[in-house]
C-alpha cells in the first residue's frame, strides 16, 4: 500500500499525519500554522512529495443532517486548493469526532493535564488517517 498523507484542516493550524509504508499505522508528522489557503496547500503538497505520499486525505466534518458544516466547507475549499498544487489524488474523509477522539487518546495515554492542554491538530490527523486505513482494509 502506498504512503498516505492526512490533513486535519483548522482555522489556525493544520495537523498532518502520514501512514507507514504498509498502510497499517498512522503517525503524527507536523503542524502547519495557517498563513493563507494557497500557501498552506503548497506546504502540504511539498510535504507529500518529501514523504513520498501517493494520496492525500483531508478530514471533513458534517452537521447533524449529514451536510458539511462551516469547518467541513472550509476543508473542502482547502482540498480544492491542494488539488491545484499537486497531481496526487486528494480525497475527503469524514472526520467527525476526531478532535474528541484525539483528546480522549491523550487522556487514556496518561498524559498530564498540563501536557494535554496543547493542540490536538496532528493527533486528530492521526485519528482521521487511522480510521481511513482501517476502512480501506475491511
């Protein structure tokens, strides 16, 4: 399975995770501070090349009716900007509850309250990518 990059797009920061070469495990890669959509997309596209990724997944959130919410629409616009920066396939993936899952994972790992207080962006990208990898396996 090819290496896959995953993006958790946020208003201030973009969490990035990557799969291992077997497509089994997602790992945190980096957090990019938001500058402008085109600049952010160029940074993610460059990371994808650097990591040898063959696909980019962008997390998208939805409302109760199953429609993209404001953050989900922003993620879709970011995915479009990313498609303009790379020839790699860019797919949207449901990220519902990924930040809450990331927060719970940090609590369950025994991280102190002070260490848990930071940003969950890259860990949320790991949660999104792991759910994608597991769905592709089944």
